[in-house]
C-alpha cells in the first residue's frame, strides 16, 4: 500500500472519529438542555446536591422515567371546587391558629397529590416526583414541609409558619389547576405579600 493511500485512510478515519465524537457530544448537549428546560431551577439544585452534573442528570432522568410511568390526572371540577373552598377555610383560620392551619395545609396538599395520582410513600419521593411536573414550586414544597416538620416540636415562629403556608399555597395553586399544568401566578411565591 502506498504512503498516499495510508495517509488518506488515516485522514478518513480521523474525520469519521471526529464526526462520531461530534454526534455524541451534540447528543449530550441536547439531553442536558432538555433536562434544564424540563427541570428549571431543580436542575441546578440537583447538580449542587450531587456535586456532579453527570450524576445529577442521571438522577433527573430516573425521576422523569418514574414520573412518566405514573397516571397523573387533573382534578374533576367538583374536586377542584371542594379543594379551593377547603383552602380558603384553612387560610382564614391561619390568623387565629397558625400551627393548626399549617398542619391542615400540609394535609390538604397531600390529599390533592393523592387525588392527582402521586404516590405518597415518603416525602423525598413525593418532592422528586413533584419536581418533574412542577419544578418552579417544588422548592417551596420542600421549604414548607421542613418548617411544618420543625413546627411539630413547637420551635417555629409565626412568621416562619406564614412563609411555609405561602409556600404550600404556591404548590397547591398548581396542583388544583384545571389541566394540571404550571400556572405563572403560582410561581410568584418567592415574594409573598404579608397577607396569608
């Protein structure tokens, strides 16, 4: 074989390897972009928690796969109306009995999740699955639930309970939405007004 033929073969092989590598890298970049779009701020939280984008992305894909196997359904009109009425009552009671109201808000959010079809084995699993459908408010849920758990020991201020209640309201608003899709106004929970 001539030197020219060997050079041509080496160049062609190098081009093929470069193209294959380019396809692999483009695929990785596309999958990363899709995960960032789907999970929003939850993507960054997962990367921070895992310490590695590769491990975080694998975990997020696994969450999405688990969620996609579930039959999540919107609430019926009657369920939605009942839950909204229940929420108004719980919210009105907050001024007089904040800790009881916070407990009822946690239970109400859990009830809505059950009716929508989310499994409720443990909080971490719940939050992970909620993050797939509601990535903009899942951190509100985590914060609210953490304050709720701490409040059981009685060491939470009324202001912290108010913040937890507002955080629960952000997720509640998305969960009771007619079609189950994220609502823009439910994402405004980062700057809650002083009224609960």
